[in-house]
């Protein structure tokens, strides 16, 4: 199923149970009459729906990231508490499940969807999410969407939206998937495209990396927003002072119990941060890989915005090692510098260089440990950015792969004999993972080492396809789908 909604009987048009759960409250459950309180100037549009609409529009028009736009929109419209939570779920859920909803809308609209005005289509997607995934009573979902379309488009478009959304109520989500998606087969990804709202080329890449058996578990996990995990940077903060349960795999992590991370003092002071557990393991692995002899110089070759570099630097400080963080984009290098600054309190030694990691201004053979957390398609972190699956294109992959190979090659040039490199991507795509490592390990001065013994005890099924490498998965490990490989210079 595309989202965690229990299967149910098809709904009758216009019928609906009481609003419940996170979706309940003034924003969700009440159909607003024309005379209801005005919002957003003179219009009668429900503010939470308006906020979600504004997010979709900004993502579409400005190519923005929803998670960055949302806080500003919520603040501008004065939304807090349940209304803010409703707007957040409405915007994020609609963006994630756009593929499923477009298939549904395509069946309810007489003309091709590309001929529907963008702003009307955005509103229809929002209405469809409320009807099929949020348990908003149909009369409320439809009337508030019609108000929105009337306000943002025209009365004619509002009548059109009314008719289309009544069509959407013909089935519940399971019913629509059963109606629209052909049965799943390993050879065609059409079923997954509709049922799990992933572009077909992405389904095919994920299938190649994972196989058929668990594919649906992965796609389902991609459609659920991850819990927020925090990292306690060693020497600066402890897990015990962070509010939440310890993470199962990372020795530095905590699953945030409730509230915004910015409200946690250690996070506000930069002693802790928000970081996926898989990312924490990447830094941990580089720091714990055995190295004989000198162990003074660690490099993060793709450091922006600095999450892993901050963890590495606090670990390096405990061993009197120095970290050089390299980042090509100047504004991201500034973010790295900001992220590393709190580690000065524990005497950390580091430098941040705005430079090209394929030609870093560092001496070849001078480095003991190097991390290549390579720029990648990010297809292992789809649950984090609801719109990202619709942005990426198949032809993004090749240029990234060429860059990844050059970055890893340059990292290996920096290493002294006996030094170690960790190559990581938040993508499981085989061309970005196994094939990069396999190509670079043709060098006579490099071996791929088995990193599995360095992973936390009891971590299940983390072996990658290429011997010695690791591939984490959201549905298995609760992390992003990070790929990790350990290479040693000989
Ligand atoms: C996956 S992100 C790294 C995330 C980072 N390690 C963290 O944990 O916060 C990849 C980074 O590599 C940077 N990058 C891309 N090409 C680069 C190059 N040629 N040299 C150095 N950095 C590069 C990107 O700007 C981006 O900030």
C-alpha cells in the first residue's frame, strides 16, 4: 500500500467518519461554510490548507525543498500546534504520494492531467490526500479544496474541482490501487509506480539493488517520514542529556522523543545535531577502522554542510588528530565552518577548505584517514525529502558516477600506505556504489577491506553485494539507505 492506512471498504461519495488521530482538529475535520472566519486576507480559505498549497506552489515554481519552505509558511500564516501538524502532513504526504494521486486524478478527469492548470492540479492533489490518506470527512476535504480553488483560480475551476473530487470518493486508496495498478510482476514496475508513488526508473534502480523480495517493504518505508535522530558529539555532549531513547546501532545517537530539535539545548549550542543513524555510522566507521602507525591527519573530502565532519572532528579531538574538511561550494564550506566551531571547546584542531576535492590542495601520501561522502542521487534518502523523487532524472546518474570515481581516486592519492578511506553514498544505486568501488579498486595500490566486522554487533543483513561492503536500508535498519566501503592503500 502506498501509505500506512488500513484497508477498508470503498467509501460512498459524501460519506465519512469522524476525523481522528493526527489529522483531527479544526483544520481537518470541519467543513467551513462560506461565512466562516476569514483567513489569509479577505479569502475564506482554511489557513492550514492554504499553507500546504503555498508549500506545493513554492516547491513547483521555485524548485524549493518542502522541509525548508514549511517553517516559513507556517510562521507567516500564524499556524501552530494541531493546525501546523495538519498542514505539514498535508503538504509532505501530498508531495510524497503525488504519483499515486495523479493516477487516481487521471481516472477522474476527462482530459490529460497536463492540460489542467498547475495551481488547480496542486489543489486537487491536496484534496485527494485528505480523502484517501488523512481520514478527513469527504464533505470537509471537498468543500475546503473547492474554496481554495475558487480563491486561487476561478469559480469555473472550483466547479471542476468539486466534480473531480466527488469522483475520487468512488474508492478508498486500496480500491483505487486495485482498480488502476496491474498486478505486480518482477518485469514491470508499473504496479509499484502507482501503488507506492515512485517514478518507474527509481523503482527499477531500487529493484536492481535490493531484489524483488523486499522491494515493497522498502518502497513503503520511503513513504513514511523518518523519526528525528540526534547525535551527541563525543566530548561535547552525552546521549544521556538528549531527550529520547538511544539508537540501536550508533553509539552516539538518540531518537528524539518529541518536539523540535532546536528546542534541545545541546542542539541549539552545536554540541549535538540532527543526523541520521546511518550517517553517524559512516563517521564512526572511518574513525574506528584499524590503522597502524601515524594517525594524525583525517580528511573529509565532501564535507558540506558538515554533519559527518562535526562528528569526525569531535572524535579526532579525543585522539589528537587534525581534520581537514574540503567542500567545493563556498556557501556550504561556510556551513561546515559553523558546524565545526563548537568542537573548539574540546580543543579540536581542524581546517575548512573551499576547494575541489578532485584536486585538493593537500600533499599526496600525507593523510591517514579520508572520507568520501560523495555527492549522489540521494535515492537512499527519499523518505527525508518528499519532493526529491520527482526531481531526479535518470540522466543525473552518469555525471554523478564520473564525479564519484574522480573523488574516490583523489582520496586514495591523498592516503599514505596503510591509510584508510571510507566511500559512502546515501544512494543504493549500483552504478554509484559497487561499480564505483569496483572500478577504483582496480588500482594496484588499493584493496577493498571487509568492513562488516566493524559494524555494530547484531546489525542484521547489512552486507552489500560487493564482498566486504555494507548496504543499510530504511526497512531493515531504520536508517537511510547508506552504502559504505572501506579501502586501504597498500
Ligand atoms: C553528500 S554531500 C556531503 C554531506 C556531508 N558529508 C555531511 O555529512 O554533512 C556531498 C557534498 O559534496 C560536495 N561536492 C560536490 N562536488 C565536490 C567536489 N568536486 N569537491 C568537494 N566537494 C564536492 C557537495 O557540494 C556536497 O556538499
